[in-house]
């Protein structure tokens, strides 16, 4: 249950396809103290699924049911990659920029300059995902932007980026599985990603200071 893409494939390489599941978490957490967190927002159910699309293994259903009964809405899905790529769009747009600037998600939408950066990140990430042959529920970046600004961002307006919390606690961030993932796959498919490249460089710098 880690932000970004490419993590499930690493698990499958080590433990095998049958034993590897991925999860899309679109829930905000604040760490109060060791072993205690507060859920600040839950924009949608947690999605759990096999790294092999098209099936819902019984263990995935059992894990999802246990989490759901514990009070965090969760369900097993047949294609977790679709959910992970949708979350990649959302995360790349908000997490690194909010972490570097030290602000909550909503603040990023209030100024034209930061909205322009987010729009360009959406364009780059959408093009890379499409070039990889992955399916999304939106056909164009413009359609996603409408959902992002009208629905997704308002639901998590007050949330502080998890990447910012990592930086504040001196922990490694998930930048390589987010903007770094987009940058690497952009190079593979011949797509320029200058905004994602820059955000990667900025966060890597912050990790070292």
C-alpha cells in the first residue's frame, strides 16, 4: 500500500505473481505518534487487487473485507493497475509540489502560477500513461482536469502531502515511484516531461538537506 507505480512489479519479481497484491489508497493520514495515526480525509474506498488483471483472488477479498470491517472503506477490484494509474495522476499533480512549497493541497489551487504547474504535470503524466497502453476512465487530460478541480481536489483541500510529512521527519520520499516513474517512462516512450523532471530534482535536493 504505497503511493505510485512500479511497486507491485517489484514485489512480483521477489515473491511471485500469486503472492503479490497492490493497493490504491486515497486516504489522508497524519502521524500523531508511533503506532497512532489520524485519518484526515477519505476521498474513496481503498482498492486492493492482484498484479495480474482480470481476477480477484480470495486472499485479496479477505484482506479488503477485514480493512472494511475495521472502519476504513475498502474493496477488492479486478484491475488494481487502473486504480493505481488514476492515483498516479492525482499524486504527481499535488504531492511533490505541495511538499516542496510546504502547503496543503488546497493552497496549490488558489494561485494561477501553481495551477499552471499542476496543469502541465497532468498533461505530462496523462501522455505517459497513455503511451504505456494503460486504461483510464478519462479520454483526455482536459476531462481529467475537470474531475480533478471540481471533485478530487475539494475533497482533500486541507490535506498536507504525505511527502511533506516524510521530509519533515527526515524519511525517504516516494518521489521515484511518482514523478520519477513518469520521467523514466517518458524517456522510454520519447515523451518530454520537464515539469515532472524538475519536481524530481527539487524533492531529491530536499531529501539531502
